[in-house]
C-alpha cells in the first residue's frame, strides 16, 4: 500500500543537517592547559584582565577535575570525558577581519544557506538580525549598522571584548561566575566566541536578535559564551538555533549564557536546539552541557526562557532566573523531546529574592523509543521575598513502553507569605487517540505529530511566530519511526 | 439494482482475545440504510471496529469487500480516505488540538486522496460553518480543543459534523444516540438524514427504536452472540421495542428474512 511505504520513507528519513562543510580549518593543538588558554586569548587579542579571568577559571576547573567533582546528580549516563583528547579551538581559515558578507568564504555561506539561516540582506524582511558562530568563531553579524543607529550593540563576543570592554568586564561572570559549576568553569577558561547584545536605556529592540551555532570540525568542543544586557526600560527578544554534523563520536558543547535585566527591562530568550542526537542505537551525538542563567536585577524586570530541545545525545541544562528586583518576573517554558537513546535532564531554577516576585514554569517532556528524561526544577523563596508566587506545571507524554519520564521538583520556601503551586501529569498517547485520527484519514505519523504539538501548545505559543512553525516541524521530524 | 458497497462474508473476529463475531454475513447497497440492533455484548461495536480497522479487533476468518476491494488489507487511514466513516460511541479528546484544525486536516487528507485541491482557511471556515449550522453546533466549540470538556451531546454532534464534512460513502454510526436527550437526538438525526443519498450507505448501530423513528431504516438486523439472528424491515425494530430480544430465541426466523 502507498500509505505503508510512505510510513517507511518517513521513518528512514535522517537528521538532515548532518553534512560536513569542506573548509580549511585552523586548530590549536589538542588538549587543555594554561598554554591552550593563553593561545586562545592571544588569538583574540584579549586584554590582560580577561586572560587572568580565564586562567583563574582553568585553575578552578583543574581543581574540580582532580577532585573528581564532575556533576553526577543528574539522571544521565555517559562514559567519562577525556578533556585532553579534544580540540578547544577550531576556526575557518580566512582573512582576520571581515568588512562585509562578501568577504565570508562562499563555502561557509553555502553551509548557512543549507541550514536555512537568513544571513543575507534579502532576509531583512524577516526582521531577524543574525550572528552565526561556526565552530569557535563568529563569522558574520547582519544588520549591525542598523541596530547601532539605535545604540544597540549586537556582535560576536570577541568583537565586544574589543569594542565594549567596560560593558563586558562589568557583566561577564556576574550572573554565572567562573567557579559556578564544573562545565561553567571549563567554558570560562576556553570559551572562544559567542554573542553579545546590549540594549541601552529605554530602547525596545526593533527586531529579533538571533544566533546560529554550528559545530563543524571533528573532535572539537564548542564553548560559546553569550551575554545579553537590557538596560533600564529596554526590551529584547533573542533566539538561538543549533545544528551539527553527523558523527560517530560524541562531541562536547558546554556553553554559558548570562542575561541581565535592569529596572523595567525585559529579555525574552528562545532556543530551538537541534544538535545531532546520535543514531537510533545511540552512537554519536552532542553532549549539551549548558549553564544558562538570567538575573532580574531591576525592579519590575522580566526574563523568560523558552526552549524546544529536540537534539543532542544528552541534554543537561537548567535555564534559571534570579529574581532580585522587587516585582520582577521569571518564566520558563520548555519542550524537551527524547527519542531513540537520547537522554535529557533539564528544568529550571527560580530564585525569589525580591518582594512580590513571580515565576511561571511550564515544562512539557516527550519520550519515545528508549528515550529517558527528567524534569528537575528548584523553586526557592528567600526570607525577604514577601508575597512571592510560583506556579509550576510539568507534563510528560510517553510514546511506547520503553521510554521513561521522571520529575524532580525541589521546593525551598523561607517566607510564609509565599504561594507555591506545583502540578504534574504523565500521559501516554493512547491507541484510541491515534485510531480516532486515522479513522478520519490522517496518517499515523501525522496523528502523532498533531497530538504532540497539541500537548506542547502552551510552550510553542511563547516562541516568535516563524520559529514556532520551525519548532512544530522539528517535533514531527524528531518522532519519525517512533510509532508502529 | 444499485451498486454493492459492502459485502461481509463469514466474518469472525476476536476482541480482547475473546471470540466475539462468529460468522457475519451482510450486504449493503448504495442508497440503503441498515440498522443493527442487539443486546449488550452481542458484537455490534466489534463489527464497527472490524470495518474501520480498530486495533485490538483481530479478524480470524471471513472476507470483507468494499466496492470490490479487500477492505481488511487496508490501513485504517486508507479505509477512511476511501470513504468509510465511523461515528464513535466514545469520541476521544485531544488536548491542545483545536477542533477546527483537526477537522481541516482530516478533510484535506481525504480530499487529497480524492484528487481534490486542499481547502484554504477561508474556504474551510465557510464550509464548516454551513455544516455546523445543520447540527446546531455553537461556533465557539469549533475553536476549542477537540472534544475536550464537551458534553456527551456535543461530542456526538461533533461526530455528525465530521461526517457531514467528510461526506463518506459508507457511514457506520456506533450508538450515536446513546446518552442523548430527545432534542439532541432530533438534531443528530437531521444531520444523518441530510447525508442520505442514492450513492451512500449507512449502518446505524443502536439499542433503541426511538432513533429509528427519526432515521428510518431500509433493513433491520438483530445481532446476538456474534451472529445475525434475524433480519427484517423497519417493523422488526418496533417488534423488538415491544417484546425485547428474548422471543427471538424461541421463534425460529422465517426463511425469507435471513440476512442478505
């Protein structure tokens, strides 16, 4: 039957971003040492304070490594990583300074075209300003000039170090200190690039800012660092997307993202994460060990994290909000999907410090195949957080009976006036739901995709429109071959 | 005589691992409405499930031909696209999927199979409003999640609305009247009657004669322990209403009234 063969075709369709770009790369020799860190810093002509900061981070990391303080509390398993066997810096070889897109290696532009990234000016209509990070360096930032007219800085992290050293120095590590955790220490020592955005007082950023991360080189870790600061009354919406080639070995991605929102500022941070997840048997794939944290420093400031996590062999991330300012608001909307042998331990931390702070957590987990996932979330209400409120909702959807879903909510409430609510559900896509859809003429794959998208609706509607569409497609694709 | 749409021959099937259907023979021609009655557990819903391809209904013997094609070899969605519609006794809820979106996806899947262009949002909206009016379906129910929080009557009306949109060739209504008050019953029957035509056939499964006052059948069959034990005209339903099912066992069927 034609329907049956369609199903097979769908199930066989593979990760479509798994190609490798043949481009000349420049590497720093494998291994991690003070020399590696100095080399990276020198490549970027960094000021002394930054090199010193990196070296302190390295010392901290080496200390933790020696004491074997690799975090083990997450519900994930993987062989221990040899930190001396990977490259810490890989960059497309090209002229050191790029004046315009015309100077970018055409092979690189073709890669981004295949990924569907709006690098070129023709995409101006889409209203998205893009910074693209290829392995370790940022290769192009579009619309920079237009943004600068409004005083908005949006550029690669390396460039920010040169052009806005005071801002970088003031805020770098102020939300996630280098000593914060094992992977944050590693990132702080060797981060090679990333994105930087600063929106000045009272300015509402007129377009979505977006960064596209791509791992291309083999045996290379990607360690990017993103810093976004919204000054008083400013607002910005930022989106990151990620892909990587298909390889049999695992690759490490340990990023750090720091957000700072001052009085009345608002930052909306959205992620569509589609790193290579490994094959059906669990070979290869990205280890996505990421620290993301936002500080609502100012009164009435607002930070929201929206994430759609469909890729990576292992995801370990907890985008968090520190609600310092009175009346500040934090939100976390998450869809995490694990298929085949993917593992995810993800969630958030909402730290209520200021008065009348509010937070919302909506987490939707979908497990298929032999996928395993855990929601892990901390809601902490400090003694001075009078009138703090939190509402958490964690729903899990299971497809098949070989996958697993776990929920680990942690509550620490030190103020009696706080109101904290937690709801959790686990459901299975029922045979009766599928049959109902099929009886109306929908294929089984379309039915699953429809049910899953319905399940995730509360989160998807938080994404900017065009990315919501992309995310919906991605959810459908990631589930291929998971039913029947 | 009109075209034979459905031909069931010696159909036996298990449900939940137990034999339920023990040899069903039934022929439906275009233009006909047949009623299927019988006590609880006699196999009515299993027969509906067997025709639609419900998982868990396992065919153990017999044949079903639909417009000359081997129906049992087709996946459920392939049967649906060829014009077989099952109005569910217990319609499922799908949270987060709007009724409109679901109806449009289903309609366009069926249209694609028929080689018709998909309807765009505006064309669909015009059509669905027109059909919703027939079953007095409030507009706000179209925007809500599919069947979520619908009352029993609203769910059944939604089934009939789907049927009106998809315009099936063979409609199987599985106790669409159960749990309906008399007004809802009238509305549902109006929807079903709106679809009666010389090209399509319907198999109406019901416990009660009262539905058949509104949807007048050409033939009535009584199912008992997985077999059709009596067939007749619409007067058979009236007799069942009066006398129950018990007498059927005592009185052997007249020869001419055997299932055909």
